[in-house]
């Protein structure tokens, strides 16, 4: 069943492209410490707003162009003609813990620390944007999954039960959703962030905020699932299952809920970007991830300096590109999944 | 004289109407009003009446989807309207239903094989998996479909084929009594004849008893031994089908008969 679904998803061009892109992004986030040449908090105040370094193939090795700071006031750098540093592969560098567990110190590529490599330039304190982008991906990408998993699970079970049982459980659940929908989310976040910031580190607080947000956010999903179940409940195939003497739980899990999946899967994949953008917005406002940890929203927030626009430091906006790519990939995946999950859209053959 | 297979005694189903801010009861809708019927084993009772006359409600009371307000239904002399849960199970196996709408009567997410295996899982829990798929193939053949259809999904079939699958599902539990709730009204005329003939063949082969609900007197006349006419929840006329169709005594039946379109 799951293998069937995967095959059917990957046979669609949109599904294949978005799945590959997301797989690429998620593995980049997972192996961030290994893929990045340094650590996200490593500063180099001599090299602020460094442009992306160019790579050159020389003497059978990949080399990095060396630069010279010409004017510190406008942060303009000039390549030093004929001066290159060769890249070293799998060289030991700053120690880190892979997956937060395995201690290691090898980096996929690096250069001697006196000549930093900035694939995507450096920021206001000379930190590598590429490294921060990779580390930030971890937070930005998992936030959406956690939030969506929680809302979908709560929405499906509570909405499904409310619609199926009817009567007082239904009224109770619906009044609860109405109450939750009336809570103003942004103010709650501001209040929670203020109340919790002193007690937890920034990423733990943020996780807590996501959990609280999804504990509020399931209301919308639950109401739609309830409506779907209410309309499905009167369909003849449900009546047929009743007449056959099927147990109520089996009817709920075999006949009712699977028929809400095509909605739920699309809604879930389409709301992942919502959480990613929500994280970006919060971090942008300074309520989400705090320094020195990195996230895409935080990086974008820090790129709001007028200097960056005036001097065209475009590489500081790459987190925006990453967000756009992720959001598009999730939307495409949602579409392809909807088609793959619904037998009516099954592709011909097999 | 032996007891009829199914008897309906003074059956009423009333729905309260509520209105106003406080939802005070302001009247009742009488979906069924004091209806009594009996059906002999191996026979077909045709139930006719226009939309809203309570035909479907009667069928749903018999399969226990709707609880009656007054009256009772008994099967082989045993009252079944007050049974709950496990007491009801044996009757779930004996009484089955075929639905009007072939497009909504099959779960779109399940393959035909799974749909037909479900009743077997419930009522023949000891059946092994290969036996079950053999029985599914047998059922498909019984309703005139290819056994290979078991691997397909409902949306791949026409209305007539789906209706056959619906009949196969009802037959899976080896029932004695089948309620056909307007089984042909959603189908093309040519397909209607095929389904009606299939139902009649099956009746002969499997010794089935039918409650055949329809609004089309022409079809009912063809399949029924007895005909009962419902109007606004009340039974207005009942009798052998030739008598009802040739000498209707109630004006409502006469109007229904006159409304049958003819080529002449």
C-alpha cells in the first residue's frame, strides 16, 4: 500500500521533482555539520560582507580565489590575481556532533582557516552564509513537519470522532474548536515568547511555541474533517457496512477516515509552508530562533539592513530563495500526493 | 398456515418538527403511519409510491438503520426491532440490502475484492484467505462479472456493473431476505432489464425473498407477486400484483398506473 503510493507518486513529474528537491533539502539539513566548511557561529571580523568566493580548477585541483579587502567602509573586496588556495577534502576541522550524537571533525571540504571559503558570502560579522543556511535548514524544515503532524493527527481524530459519534461529543468538540479559533494567535505567541524566554533556550522555546500553535491550529482541520465525515456517514456504502454488521470502529477507520485522506494530505502538505513561513515571520520579528542559532527567517531578518540593499549584498537573501524553493516543492508534492492517493486519478497501466 | 418470513405490525416512524429559538416541537412528520405488511418466504413484495411516501424508511426500519416510533417488525416470528448489538448479528446475516445509487454504494478507496471480502470477514471469520478470495471470485461469477475484476476499483465500472457488485456484496453473507431499494431507478433502461432479470434469476437459484422498492409500477409489476402501495406514509392498497395493476381500487394507485408512460 505505502510502496504502491510511493511508486504512483514518483511516476508523476511534479511528484518526482518535488520529492527529489525535498529529499535533497532534508538530507542537506541532516548532514549540515558535515557539508559545511565551518560552524555557524564562527566569526571573522576582518571579512565582513565578503562576496561569494569563486572556485577555479587549477593543476588538477579545485582551488579557491583569494581576496583582499580594499575599502572597509563599503566592504569591497578585490580578487588577488594569481593567488589561490587549494580545497582540502574530508579534512579535519572544527569538531561537531553528527545528528547531535556522533562526535566527528571531518568536513566535506575546507580550506586553511586563514583563507576562509565563503560559497555564499559572509554576513555582518563574517560568518559563512552557506554554513548558516545549512544549519538553519534543520530548524526551518522540521518546524513544519512537527506542526503539521500534530494538527493533522488531532484534527483527524477529534473531527472524525465528532462527525461519526454526533450528539453531545460533536457539540462539545465543535464548541471547543470555536473557542480555539477565537484565540488570537499572534498575541498569544507574543505573550508566550515573553513568558517563556527566561526559562528555556531559544530552540526549546520555539519548539514549545510550535506545539502550542498546533494545539490551537487543529480546530480548522477538525471542522473540515467533521463535515466530511458527516456527509460520508449518510453515503450508501457506509449504510451497507452498517447493515452487514460491521463494528463502528472498523467503519470509522476503514470507510470514513480513508475517504478524508485526499483532503487531509493536501491540507497537510499545503500547511507545511505555512509553518515555515510562520517561523520565518516570527524569527524576522525577533520572536523565534535567537542568535547564535540560525534559521532562514532569522537570517532574512538580519538582512534587513539598508546597507545590504544599497551595496547589493545579494547573497544575504539566499535564505529567501531557500524558503521559496521549499514552499513550492511542498505545494507541488501536495498536488501530486492528492492525485496519487485518490484511486480515481490513478495513472493508466499496472 | 405457516408464519410469514417477515411481518410488519402497525409500524410508525415519526420525526418531530422543531421551530423557533427554543426549538420547541411544533408538529411531527409521519414518514410511516401505522403500516402492516407480511412477506411469504420465496416471494417478492413490490412496494410502490412516489418520492417521500416512506418506502425507503420502511426498508431502513427492517434493516434496523432507523428505529420505529411505534409498532414492530418480526422475522420468522421473532421480533427484531428491539434487538441490540450481538443479538442483532444473526439477522444482519439474513437480511441484506441493495441500494439505489450505484455510484455511492461502493467505497471508492477499496478494491472490489476487499469490498466483497468484508461481509465474509464479519460473518465467516474462520474462512481462510485463499477460501475467501475463491468465494469472492464465485460471487462475481454469480452476478455475471469476471473474477479478475476483484483487483479493480469501483470507479472503473459502469453503473450496471457497480449495481451487480452491490448485489454480490449483499449475497456474500448468504442472506434469505433482500431489500432492493430502487435498485434500477438510477440505471439506463436497457441495463434496468438486465439487473431485474439478474435479481429474478438469483431469487430462483438461491431461494431468496425480496422486498422490491420502486416508484416505477411497470418494473414492480414485472417482478412482484404482491404489491403494496404507500402514500404519505400510509398503506393505501395491497394485493396480488395482477389485481393491483388491472383493477386498482384506490384513486392514488389509479393515478400511479395512469402515469406509466406508454408508446401507444
